[in-house]
C-alpha cells in the first residue's frame, strides 16, 4: 500500500504527538507516584504525632478506669460468691458426712426403719445440688449486671459545649405590589 507524501507527513506528525503524549503521561504518573509516597509518609508522621497520642490519652482517661472498675466489681462479686458458695457447700458436705455416719444411720433406723430405707434409696440430684445451681446462677447474674452497669452508655457523661449557635438574619420582605400599581395609575 503506497501512501502519498502528505499522508506520510501527517502520520509522522501524529506518531510524534502520540509519543510526546505518552511521555507526558509517564511524567504525570511518575509525579503522581511521588506525591502519593510523600502523602503516605506525611500520613505516617501525622498518625504517630497526633492520632496515636490522642487515642492513648482517650484510652487512659475513658476506657481504662471503666475496665479497672469492672474488674474490681467482678472480683468483689466473685469473692462474695466464692465465700457464700464455699460456706453453703461446706455446710452441705458436713451434713452429708453426718448423714453417712454409721452411728447416725443406726439411730435413724431405731427411730423409724422406714425413713432409714428412704435415705439409703435416694439417688440423683438433691437439695444441695439445686442450692448450688441456684447460687451459681445468682452469682453469674450479679456479675453480668455489674458488667452491664459498667459498660452501659450514660447520657449524663456527654455534655454539650456552651457555644452560641450562629443566627441568621430574617429574610427581607419584598416591597408590596400595591404601591407600584398606584404610581402607574397616576402617570
């Protein structure tokens, strides 16, 4: 295919301008990469110098006291539950030891042979089991309530600043149309 000289010159000019455009685009992309790297570096500096200290300060002033308070409440509730359950279980075990004593069985058998048979035949969960389960549930509910009270949102903690709101002037009223018609009538 043969092209005229004019078409070849136009194609050469078009190729040169395309190559120039390609070079310009490469320069723009290179410059954009440099700007993006610098922005990333500046963002890292800003994060280290501003964001991290503010987050640390917020954590230390707002979250850490609440966590410590919740921890102390949970520990005190756990200690109370441990003491209560320990006392109740100790009493129950002591009663069980007394009930298993051979002398007590013989005494109960002398008083009522039928009740001695009932005591020996009893198998499965007894009053102590239900008492222990109930105490455990109450302790778990107490701990859950303490944690909920600690982490619930208090509206009183957030008080709005006393900054005056900007006021906007009232809209201007347009002149009444009756005055313009009266002047027209006089002319």
